[in-house]
C-alpha cells in the first residue's frame, strides 16, 4: 500500500480528466516502483542538457501564439547548492510560455518547490520570483546556523564532527523547532498550497521506522512537513507527523522522480541536480571523505530512478522526455565545495549559473520546437508524389 498522501478528491478528479502523456508509465509501476528493484541491462543513458555555443548569444526564437509548454520539475536538495535551483526557477518564471504541472522536491529542493508554488498562487510569476529571492537573500544576510538548517545543509557525519561541541555547549537547542517553523511560515504561505490554482506538489521525507520515503501532496503539506523534509540527523530532532518520526527526505529519494512521472500530465520532465556526482580527487581527510560519501549517496537514488524512467519510457511512454540540468556542469570544482557555504559570492555564483543554464536549455528547446514546426508545415504543404 502506497504511503503517498493523496490530495483532495476534487483535485484528483480534475487531474484524471486531463490527458497525460506519462500515464502509461503506471502500467510498468510493478517493475520500477522501487529504486531497490533490479534494472534491466543496457538501460540508456538519461538525456542531458547540452549547451551549444551557437545558441549562447542568439536571441530566443519567437514562439507561436499558442505554444505554451507544460513542464514538471524534480528539484534535488543539497544545502546551499540549491541556490543553483533558485536561478533555474527564476529563468523559467521569466519565460511566459512555461507552465508548471507538478513539482517534487526533498530537503532544500522541497523548500524551493514550496516557495515557487506559494508565490505563484499569491502573485503569479513575479510573486514566485519575489518569494524565492527574499528567502535566499535573507539566508545570505543572516548566514546563521538556522539558515543552514532551513536548507538541510548538513550531512550526518559532517554535522556531528563540525557542530558537536556547539550542541553540547547549549548554544543551540536542536529540540526547539519553533524558530524554524516561524521562519518557514514567514516565507511560505502553506494555506495557498491548497488552492486549485497551485501547481501540484510532492514533498519527500524519510520515515525513520522503516527507512521508506513518504511523499506529501498539497493538502497535507504543513510547516512540519517542510521541516521533516529538511531534517538532518544529529543536528535537530526528528519531526513527528501523525505519530511517525521523519528525517531528511533526501535519504529516500533526492528528488522524488518516479512518482512525479507517474502523476505528471506534462510530456516534459526537468530534473535540477545540484549535488555533484563526479569528482576527480580521491579524498583523504575525514571531512573530504564524508563530503564525497554524501555526494555518492545523494545521487545513487536519483540515478537509479532516472534509469528506471528511461527504461519505462522506451517501452511504454515514448512521448515522455526527461531532461537534466546539473550544477556541476556549470561550476568547476563544485565537488570540492561545501553545501554549508553561505558566502554571498558563492550563493550569487550558484544563482547566476543556474539562470544561465536554464536560459541555454530554453533556447535549445525553443529552437528545436521551431524547427519541428517548420518541418511539419513543410511536410503538410508538400505535393503528393506521383505514382
């Protein structure tokens, strides 16, 4: 039995009436509903986002009048690295043809998703940009321990090594979650997430009892759910929801992808990956080893889910398109940086590179769409060949 918290019957009925390019993936759910299931041999490499130099400086092609594009987003968490996602979302919000269908996230990815969704409900695209901007600018200005906790910027081993003396000295009480709840409620309007105009959401948290991921939909998302998704062990206490204790959602799936694809009515799914998967250096120090282990663990579930989706797409949902924008492709040496770095220069670098990466992706996709439309028009107007 699934642990996913379902949204209201009204929202489900509205979604069920819409045609879904990805709904055929449900037929394969028995095969790839768990990242622990073995994957078929020869799984194709997930599609990545190229950045051709020819498109880098070219103006965006003019879209057709009715060329709105529905997009589902899977947002990875990774401490302050998630400022890269802030830049990606800001650029997508600047594109009037992009519409958001369903957004999933864990840890800092969940916070970005909630800021995006609540901002869209209250103030449209500009409202979403403003909420994201205020949140990240405040993190930079405060540069506090609390700021890092709001984006899950700690690893289990790393946090105990770096902050153990602080916790023992009583300078911070990890069991007092009220300041964190207040900070989240200040930036996120949780009531707005239940509005019909709000994009659908899937926020992941890891249930301690059995280590399984639970996904919370719009109607169940509260400040406690957001805290649970960003709850790093050894730094603040587990968050209890409906009698169950939860830790950071990144342990169960970072970001949640398979369920998002199953529920998406959009043909295009974009994964924003912020935690580096590649590192050319062999770590030696405890801190470096811990950082690399975190990176490997954070991406293991993501890679397995992407491979499973690619396999299922090839067999049952050929119209589904899976894309990935990765921070490590835009910032050299990111694997050597710390996801607890709240330096203004570093956060702004991440934001700017995320904005640029999304801009290149949009340029390429709009160009491809324009070429496809031209080809179809040409084919439709061609004279039939003589026998």
